[in-house]
C-alpha cells in the first residue's frame, strides 16, 4: 500500500502514514509511549511466542494433567478474544466456550501470570498493541501529540474491525478533520477473531454528520454470478 501511495503522490507520500492497526500502534508507542507508561526497547510477541509462554504457564500450574484441559492455542485464543471483544473471562467463556466454563479460574490464573511475564520482560503481544493504541488516545498528553500530527484518516475493510479497533476509530474521530471508512457488511470474514460487522452499520449512528456512499456496481463478477448470488 505504501508503495502504491508513493507511486501516485511522489515525495508527498512521506507525509502519509500507512499501515495496519498493529503496525501503526507500534510506531505510535515507540514515538510517544513513555508518557503513557511504556518503556523503550520493548519486544513484540507473535502468536507462537505467546502460545509458548502460555504452554509454560500451563505446565507450571500442572494443568496439562487436568482431564480435558485445552491446549495452549485454545487458551491463547480465549484470552485474545476476551481482550479484543472487551469482555471478562466468564463472559467470553459463556459466549463462545461454554464447554470450558469449569476452567474459568484456571484461565484467569494463566492470564494473570501471562500479564506479569510480559511486564517483567518488557514485551507486548498483538493485543497489547491495540490496547496501547487506545491507551495513547485516551491519555491527555499523548492524545494531544497524536492530534497535532494526524488529521485525516482512511480505514479500509472496516467490516472486519473488532470492538477495540472500533474504539480506536471512535477516539480518532473525535478530533479528525476527516474520517473515512470503507467496507461491506456482507463480506465480514473475521468473526472468529472477534470482528463485528455491526461496527460499519453503526458508524452513521455514531458520527451523525457522516455521509454514506453506496457502491452498488460490481466490477469483479460476471452477470451470471451476480444473478445467482442475488437469487
């Protein structure tokens, strides 16, 4: 995307920040994280790193011997969904993992120890990056720094944003000169990762002065495919 922008705008593209929610969060935290409590030289944990740490904690708590206790990837998914959907442990278990509700206390223990591990090692996982982005926007000092440097925002694939990403956009919209989101609620494919297609449907209700432009001409598919899908 950055290369395509540079192709069209030339040197002016240097004034534009392109990236995913996570990569943009990294840039902002590195630049303005200290007033919000972040330390320099933090490391970023990918999914494999996080699952490995969680697996170590499962063994420390001797939970791997518990009958039907889930594997590390499931525990990580529960924790990640809980955070992305801004729920507590009981709520996420009741909503998506009712068959694991008996392990609520154990999951809480793992999560708390996981948080402590990251703090001690100055590490941030992918969900920490999103929470950090939001934290910078909610902190008065860092909010002003971001506001003074960014005014125009464009968000693609908005139908695949989760609750915390939607909160980020809401906070950006408070001071943005222009906020544009693009998406199709019929093409939301990341519900399994906490995406909420209602975000794009609710956008005009949240930003009451926004304008909606409906793109109802499909240039990708043949007439036969369109007729079949709309039947």
